[in-house]
C-alpha cells in the first residue's frame, strides 16, 4: 500500500473535501475501510477529507461508487450537510428500527442536498423565518406546549381557526424542508436540523393524510425546542411516553385544534342542538380540522368539552367513523403528501425549462423516470383555459 504525492493532479476544493467526508459518514464507513478500498494509507485519506491533498480522478470515481453518489454530486460547490447521518444514528442507537432507517437517512440527506443544489442553480434563497429556540428545561411540558403553539399561531397570523395547507405554511412561512418518505410502519416521522439546509422533516408517506398532518405539527414542536440533533417519532402505545414526546403531541393538539376556536364551535353546536353534541357533529368537526376522529375526541375530552371516555364508548357501541363519513357525504381525504415540496418541484421544472439541466437530471431530481418527468413538466407548465368561443383550450404558462 503506497501513498501518492499531491502533485499527481486531480480535484481539490474545500466543498469537495467536506462532501467526501460527509458521504463516507452517511454510509457508516470508517476512514480505514475507505483507505483500504482505495489502496492508500489512512493518513492520506484524512488529508483528502481535510482538503490538504487532491483526490485523483480515478479515486473520485471509486469513491462515488463506494458512497452510492454520482461524481457530479460530489463535485457540487455547496458545502455538505453537517453531521446529518451521525445525528440520526445517535438518536436511533437504542431503537429496534435502526437497521430499517439507514436507507431513509441517506434519502433525506440526498434530498436536502438536491434542494440546496436546485436553489443555488436557480439563484434563490430558500425561506428561513425561524423563531428563537424555546428552552423548556424544568418546565411543565404540556403547559409550555400550549403556550408555544398559541404564540406560533399568533406569530404566523393564523388566528384560532382550522389550519389548512399545513405543509405549504411550514415551507413558505417558516422554512422547513418537508419530504414524504416510505418509512417503517411504526415510524411516523423524523426531524433534523443541519446547516446549511436548516430544519428538515420527513413524514411517513404511507400514513393517512390526517396522521401526516399530525406528524408535521408534532415535528414542528421539536423544531421549536431542539435544533441540536435529530429526532425520530416512533409509535409505541404500550410504552411510557417521554416528556419531549408529550410536549410535541400537546403542541400538535393546540396548533391544529386551538382550544379557543374549538370551544367556540362546541358552544355553537350545543346552542343549535339544545345542549347536546351528536356523533354527526363530531364528524363534521373532524372534517373541518382535518384530524383523525380519535385525535378530535381526545382533544375534546382533554378540554372537558366531552365526558371522559365518551368517544371510546361510542366506538365500543359499533360507531364506525369511515361509514359515518360516507353517510354524511363528507369529503374523503385519501390523498397523501407528495414526496417533494412544491417549491422544490417548481424550481427543478424551471431549471429544465430554461435549459439549465437536462431531462435526465430533471428525472433524477424528481425521483421519477423520464416519462413521468416529462409528464410533470407538462402539468406544471400548462393550464386549461377557455377561448373566445367558450371551448376549453390549453395554454403554456411557463
């Protein structure tokens, strides 16, 4: 095994060095293992990862294959995301899902990196309107959660009504990078804060929309109180819930169903129903707030708007929310969140439209094949209108 001199020529830049180091860490490989693969000494690999020694072209190709990255990704001029994989591995070290989430962590990191790459090519700054981190040490988790959710709704000008377009709100008005990934069934979502990306959230792509919205609000609570590491939300009903998870669930409840607004709606229903709220009324409220029936009932019981255990007794008597939803003609929200944020897709399509990236690059960025990349481009750059004769026509909007 021999070292090669710095004068061999090759690629040498600070972003490349940091990206090589980050890619290795994300794959969970040691410096010695990588050095052995390249046929160089470990000190020489350390020098490459510090930007003190150039990486040769053939070495870069080997490293790209080893790290499951393209050479183009490694050569991007933006810095690598800070300790992305390391943060998650620390959080997951004592959980049974650690082996299942390795690929997910890699997906999140690469999606975040692609988002930054698209923004840099587009010449835009991704939104970032972050409030100061809230320190909840030594304080009552539920009380802090309620106050913080109310403060955030006021800061964002939301009032106390139902919150629609949650993903778009957190993307546009806060600056969270939100992706919908295929997570293990027991994992609802994950949050990480990594520069230069900022706050990044993954929600389970296979969970119902109502669960996804709850997860988004839950992870937002973590973002507001902890930006020093990763967090993974695992659904385990039989285990004692730690304080930080109780906080996040209480935050989600108040953020999605503010007590002032929910109380007011209950009073309006009681006046209209002679003091009684019916199961049909609960279904209407569930639909308005876009939460699960269980979440609405638990929140109503917590605020003493319903007797404790009333929802459970209703279900025990055979009440079926899905059937009631159909009977009442309420909208069925079977849709799931898209894999990628709308801003991400708009920027990628605009780059392709302007000739800044190829069709193959667009497909890779959108995580689809070329046929679906073309379809996405058409959908996002055309609109249906009506001509002077009243006939439908398609117009190009890009």
